[in-house]
C-alpha cells in the first residue's frame, strides 16, 4: 500500500472520529444526565462549556446538534430530537407513577399525574354551577310505561363460563353473584333456567329459551305459507247442547241424508268423525260425547273445532248443560250457530227460545243480533239443508285455508286398541297431506303409517286438510287432543320422541300447576297475565248474583275479570275440565266439590277455592287484581360522573375516564348518558374500573374508567348517570 493511500485512510478515520464524538454527546440527553455529569464529560471543547453553563443542560444538545446534523444521516437526527419531547409522558410511565403514589393514597389527589391533567383540573367552576340545575331534572321521576329488560336467548341449561360470555362479564364475577343468591357453582357447572334467570335479572335481562332440536323440527310446520299455495278446506264442526235436546238425532239425520247409507257389510264405521259432501263444499263433523270431551282436547292445546252447533229444544229452552256448552264454546273463541230443534212438537215456541238466547248475548239475526239461528227437526228433516248451508256460509266468512302440498300436521280425535289390529288412532289433518309409510310423532309416541282408512272404512293412500282418517302403525295408544307431526327423517323422528319421553319423566316429578291466587302476582311481574279467568259456583242463585256483582265492581281498564262460567250447585268434573283448558280459577261459595272433581283437580293442577263468607271471597279476589295492576315505576337516582377524557383502545374499546361528581356509579345499575341537558343513550355498563381493577361501584370524589355496552360515541363533557328502577304497588 502506498503512503498516499495510508494518508487518505488516516484522514477518513479522523473524520469518522470527529462525527462520532458529537453523536456520543447527543446520546446523553436521552438518559437525561444531571448538570454535574454533563460538566465532567463535556470538558473536551472549551468553547461549548461556557455556553452550556449559561443555557443549561437542555439547551446544550441544540448547540452541538446544529453543526453536526448536516453530516449525520436523516434517520439518526430526528430520533435524537423527537424522543425527549412528548413520548415520556404518554402511556408507558403512567403505571409507574400510579404504583409509586398508590400506597399512601388517603385522598384522591396524589393519584393524579402529569399524564392525567384532563382529570385533575381544579374543579371547573362552570360545571359546578350547572350541576344543581341538571340534578333537578334528573331526580327520581315517574315513568308512564315500564321498559322491560332486554331478551337474552340462552341454550339451557348453561354453564357458568358460557353465561359469563353472554353477559359480557368475567366468570369470577358471575361466581360471586351466584354466591350472593346462595348458589355455589364452579366455572364449568351447569345452571338451570330458574338460577340463570335470577342472575340475568341483576343485569337487566329477561331469559328467552333458545329453541332445541324438537322446537326447530316442529317450527318447520309453522313457517308462513305462500298465499298461492293455500286452498279452502272443509270446516270442522262440533255439535253441543243439553243431553235430551236431540244432538245425536240431529247427527243421525244429517248422516242419513248426506252420507252413503250402505256402508261395508251394513256396519256403521264409527271413527269419531265423518265428512258430509254438499253441492257447494264439504263439512267434517266431530262425533264427540259432549262438551267435556271438546274441552279436554282443548286443554291439551288442540284447537280443533271451527264452528259449534248449539242444539236447543224448541219446547224446553236453555238448560244447565246448554249454559255450560255456551261457556265452553266462548272460552274456545269459536263462533256459535244455534239449531233450534224439535220444531215439529206442539209446544215449540221459537220466540221464547230467541228471548232466552238474547239474555246470553246470542241475539238472533232477525232480532238485530249477530247469531245465526236455524229452526230444524231431526225427526222430519225439516231445515237440515238450510243448517248445512249456514255452516258453509260461516266457513267462507272465516276463510279457512290450508296447504295440501306440504307435510301433514293435525290432531288425534281418539285412540284405542283393536283386536287383531293393535293400536288404532283417528287423526284429523289440519294442514298438509298425510301419506302411507310416512314417519309420524304423536306426543311421545313414534309411528310409521302402515294403513289408512276413511270414514267409510275404505283404504286410502293419502288424506288432505280437513279429512278424518283411521291409521295403523303408531307404537301405542295416543290420547285425544294430542297433536301429530310428520317428520321426513326416521332417525330424527325417533330422537325427538326420546327427547319428549325425557321431558315426560321430568313432568311426572312435578305436577303441572295451573294458575292460583298465590302465584298470580309472580306472573303479573313477568308480564304474563293481564286477565283473571274465573269459574264461579254458588249454593243458590241469589248468592251467585251477589258474587258476580262484587266481581264486576273490581273491573279496571287494565285488568279484565272474565267469569267464563257461573252456575248453581256443587263443583263437578266439567268445571275442572273447563278450568284446566282455560287456565282459570274455580271459586265456590257455601258448597263443596264432589270427589271426582277433587281428584281431577289434583291431577290437572287446578285450584279450587271455597268460601263461606261472601266478603272474604271478594277481598281475596281484590288482592289478586291489585297484584295484576302495573306498578308505578320510578327512576331512583344513584349518582353522576363527568367524562374528563375518552380513550379508544384496540382491545377494550372506548373507555371514558370519568370523575364521580355526585352519589356513586354502580356497575349493575342502568345508566343514562346526558349531553347538553339531553339523554342521548339509555343502557348499562359493560365495565367499571379503578386503575386496572374491576369494581362494583365508585363513590363521589373518585376517578374511574367506564365502558358502556352498545355505545362508543362518548364525548368529553358527557354526564353518565347511574339509576335503579323502583316499582310501587298500586291499589284499587
């Protein structure tokens, strides 16, 4: 290597050393050296030392940097200048300050650091002056309508962990809340509907049970139909009335005149239902023994009948069983056509019958009412055709339609064991078409349709809406009123049946409980009941009228007291069946219930209340009605916090750094967000923190971090109000 090259290399090294020296000096301000250390280490250049003494340590790098920056790379220079300025106070040092000052906290003032300047501004005068004015507006006030809690759909039973996720809460908090209501549970333990419901109430939610496999499968039958697929179906008619007024004779007369007289082998095919074919349509009649069977079917949830024919003898008038039939039909909300029978008898008095009907709100059309009345004679056949035409006319008014092209669903009319055939069931198709070899579930029974017969005993391969058929293949005898559904997949059908059997086992443990005076108040609070249905029985007519008068005076606009049946005499099984179907109470005065009625009431879970003092009856019903009145609702103000700073974090979302100016902010309470004197949001908190800790509440004079569920548009200056709902019972 030549001497010239060596000299050039030494020059380059000198230049590099000159550049490195000022860079080392630049590094000193990064660690914020004290003035004394700076004086010791910066004694190399005499010219810069006096300047450093005059200007101070912070100014010193500026004097050094300015001549060197031109030679240093663009990436290094800004780093040296920018880092000392705003970075230190932003986020990283905040926890350090909090940790140092947290132990001696007696007053909240030491918590405030330089980073928290927006929180610690000394009591803004403008805000304090406005505070009392806003408080007056937001003090407890009555609300006209109660806002129920939001619905939360849950798969029940649910584990503590899953419930915590749905409530947007930590499992540890949920476990503590469970302990507060006396339930010890681990994170993976399942909670039943009642326990989960209690817990959700605290967070202002109302549980809605998510549909299971069974419900989802059956919901396929409840999907809205395309109007283009709907076709008129035959009306389903039930005949009711007093035992001696000719119900059976009327059915026989219709059957003889309109149904094929000679059936197979001359044997009458009794399957509990039959069809009548007319020039303008078809009618399906249910041949059920009296209104008790009709109501028993309805008690199982089967709305079978479209029209009720009430038979009244022209020479006898309305009798006790006629009254019961009227009450049963009205409870089912089914239109009534009155057939005034036995008009061929000498003592027939049509005007007398019409007068009696008017007393029961069944005023005939020719008297200005809305009830169709048809004089008939089952013996001579007079008026039968007119009665049938009136049924078809009423059916047209009801617009009874169904879709024959979908899978079938319907109701069991009756079930029995037949010699040589096994279990046999009569089914009435309400919608769709039933076909051979289809899978069917009836209650907790599974079946595959092996054979079908119509009301004439003829073998058929399919049956459409409104058709009654007798079927073989169900693995057991179903009860009248049970609903059936066709499920295309055999495996799925069997799984659903097993699920239903499990439910039946649970139901056997606890009897199905109907409404009682004691649980009325609970149902009212849940918003399930706004009508009190009663069956009233008394020893004499005078007592009955007095009781009805007392009950009428208790009626208020919000609550309807419905006497669905009233009569004289002991409480019987017919009363219990009606109560079970209508979810009604039975109240009796100065009488008793017969043994059969008591046994049936125990089985069906119907409550019977018997009184010997008439005012005691009135007072107890009054207490029940008062429990049904919607309570007065008050917002009870708990506290208010002012939003001083808003942080938008990637994980936690929007957090409002707030200062509690009045009362306290409660984690589980409801909140309003007030901006410029107006409420911009109503809801609940998703989290409430002091530093990094979750807390239940924060008192006046303390700072906190607040996150609001479902609202992230919080602004500085907003007020967050915490409140509870108070319900005040109302009196008549």
